[in-house]
C-alpha cells in the first residue's frame, strides 16, 4: 500500500490553524476526513511534474505509490493553497468588502482580502521553489550531465 492521505494532510495541518476544522474533527472524524480529502484530491493535479504515480484509491484513502517526504511536503503545500483559496474566496469576506464602510476602521475588510491574496501568492511561490528543487535534485542521474 502507498502513502496514506493522512500523512499528507497531517503535514498540511501543521501549517494552519482553523477553528472550523477543529470543530468538524470533534463533531465527526469521518466528516473531517471527507472534507480534508477533498482539498487533497483537488490539489493533486497541481503537482504536474511528480516523478511518481499520483493515482489513489479513495476507499482506502491512500496513493498507489509510496511518496517521498519531499513529494508529501509538496502535496501538503498544495493542500494548504487549496484550503486558503477557499478562505480567500469565502462569500462572507466578499460580502463584507461590498457592504461595510471602512471609513472608520483601521483594518478594513478590503485590506484584509488584499493581504490574504498576497499571502496566497506567497504560498504559490514557495511551493514552486520546492518543486524546482525537487526537479533538479536528481540532475546528476541524467547521463548527459555526468560527462562534464
């Protein structure tokens, strides 16, 4: 059996703090797993240059391949991006931007939404740097480079 979804999701959960996820976990562990699995499944296509097969069995909640720790970390980063994208696009935040006047507020909803977007871009850049490292980490194994 390959890498369990839980290994990747646990790595991702180290990066975030979400009271809604905590509440869901306490109410229903199966509901929590289903919700978190959705973020992981939607994150998988973003890791287009993975050297291993990212096929999975949803019933066992595991990948068919045993993923390296770096591959797990990259998928966890993509999981966080999927989760945070949902937070940024939260309808409540958008409604607040449209309805609340920020004239008397030091922290306007529009400013908060802008900062979240900036942080989301940072997360994307961070995972792309990690993927670049991942892709060049075995450059010595390419025959052409050994001839130099």
